[in-house]
C-alpha cells in the first residue's frame, strides 16, 4: 500500500458539504490501506476576503501581520476536515505549518520552504492517523508565521511529499487535469494524460495557475510523482493506464508522443512600461533597468528599439501590482538621462505557446504570427526560448488570440 499526499484546493473545500465529500474520498483510500497526508487550502474566496480586509486598513500592510492574517483561512479548513474524518471513524489530526514545523526563510508573503520535520508525522502515520496539514504557511527561524505566495498550498503538498518520500502527490482541483489551455477560455481544450516537468514549469511561469510554479520546480528537483485530478470525480482504483486519472507530470520519455505544441498559457497580470527618446550610449540599458531592479521590481520581457537620431526607446513588462512603483522610478531615471517621456500601460496580456517539440521544428513562430495577423491582432512584443514563444497583445484580444492559436495548432485533436 502506498503513502499518498493529497491536496485539496479552495473550491474543493468551499462548503461544509464539500469538505465532507473530501473526507469520504480520503476514507476510500484509507480503506484500501493507503497512508494519507492531506494538505488543504482555505475555503474558496476566503484568502481574497482576508486580502481585502487588510487593504481596507492599509494599501501596503505590514508584511508580518499580513501573513498572520492570511494564514487563518487554512486553519479553519484543517479543523473542519479533521472533524469530518473523525466523524466517519477515520482518526485524523490537524496541524498548522508551525506545528508540523515547515521551516521557511523570512521573506513574508513569498517565503521559501527550507526544511520540514517529519518525525511527528511519521509517528502519527504509524498509529494509523490521517494527517491534515494547512497549506500555504510555514514558520521562520524566529517563530514568525510566513506564507508561500498565492497558490502556495500546491507547494506545501509537493514539499511534504518530497520530505516523506511519498509514492505520489495528488493535487485535487476543480478541473480533471492539465489541459492544452485554460478550459474556461477555450471549451475545446483537451486534457493531457501526461506533460513533462519542463513544459509544466513553462506553463506555470507563463501564467497557467493550475499549479504554483514552485510546486513544479520542487517536484522536478526531488523527483516527486505529481498528478493533477478533479476532486469531483470518483477515484479510479482499477485503471492501470490512468484513464480518467488526471494528468501526470513526468520526465521526458523517449516513447512520449512529441507534440509540437503541448499548450497555450496566458498572463493577465503584466503591465508594460516605455521610456522614449533615451540618448543612446553604452550602459543605457543598465542605467534604466538597474534602478528598477534595486526597487525590487521584477522585469519580464524587454525590447530596445534601433536607435534613430542618437536616441532610442526601451520597453519592458513588470507585474501589474508593480506598475505604479516602476513608473515612479522610471520617471526619475528619465529626468536623470534626459529622456523624452515615460508611458505605462496595463491593458495588455501575454500569450505563450509551449512545447518541447518546438526545439526540433522551424516555422512555429511564423505560423503563430500569421494566425494572429489574420484575426487583425497586433503584436506589441515578442520573446522566444527553446520551448516557448510569447507575444504581448492588447488585453481585448486575449480570448480571440488564445482560441485562434488553439485551433491553428490543432490542439483540440489528439
Ligand atoms: P485550486 O483552488 O484547486 O488550487 P486553482 O484555481 O488554483 O484551483 O487552479 C485550477 C484552475 O486553473 C482551473 O479552474 C482552470 O480555470 C485554471 N487553469 C489555467 N490553465 C489551465 C490549464 N492549462 N489546465 C487546467 N486548468 C487551468
Ligand atoms: N489560500 C491560498 C490562496 O488562495 C493558497 C492556496 O489556495 O493555494 O492563494
Ligand atoms: Mg491553486
């Protein structure tokens, strides 16, 4: 029998009734003899509610107190789920991140897991108990509560699976696996039986929120078998080929069908900044991007225009939350450099094609650009790497752009 870590997201524990359904599912695994460690998120909408509460007091709330507040959502669900399990006759114990001792660094709101103590969990498992752990939270060296960034319960689950050397980490959510793109945007999207860590990592970094990026990184690094499944489907204990068993994230295998493109990701969270008429001389990129980096704003895509009349334009993207700060810093830089103007625009989206098959195929980019052009979609920025091509377009073209590319590359067909 196996040791399985099962993570249930916000929608899956969104009501008491759903929590009781989750308890029933866990019982089915226990009845087969599996050892189960459960990770839960806050009930759906709860973390957003807490964020809004904090912001009603302060736009930039104190980071330590913000984590104390946000971590309460998960404490509610671990208790309720443990009660539901105990009521079904399945002995269960809830643990906060501090109680398990999920040690993190002190970077509040985006802490990284450093170490997990497994001693207590092991002895509970040996006594036949189900362990129910609060996702998304940890504790630093000084005993302060930390949180791992939005969507961080995925990372808690994978980190626990790695620490306990679990046989599988199952991420239960409101869709039955990883699709070629977000099925809420393209209803024809197709579920993938398998996807490589590398592709999943690109999809997550490029905006697919089905798994938190750090969870995929962790799973790849520590070789954790990771599966995404629906918490609303019945568990399928019989199938060897895992039909209806969600999507397995796996290493690249030789016999794996090498799709050219495995998926399309999009990101609505970026904004674009342009500094116009910068006197062009060596070191100009550094003098623009250096101060942005110093103010802790992360930069994603960058383009510099060819210079005309000794001046150049420079465009880059940042997270929408950082637009105001970046614009403030850039305006100062523009003054210092004698640039003409600074412009900010948050009405953009980034759409990306991802696929390991791209490595060995030419012509993908031109097909992508042609398909977008035929729909009258103007491309504002382009970035490529070995296994992805990203374009920035006006946000009003998000749905049309994703649907167009999905059908141009035949992603709805196997
Ligand atoms: P949970 O609360 O369970 O963590 P999330 O909302 O974080 O759930 O993630 C699941 C959602 O991810 C789905 O409802 C879906 O809309 C979205 N999603 C985005 N891209 C994809 C994709 N490629 N495949 C499946 N779901 C996706
Ligand atoms: N509750 C947290 C969030 O909404 C963590 C998670 O659900 O993974 O971001
Ligand atoms: Mg999530």
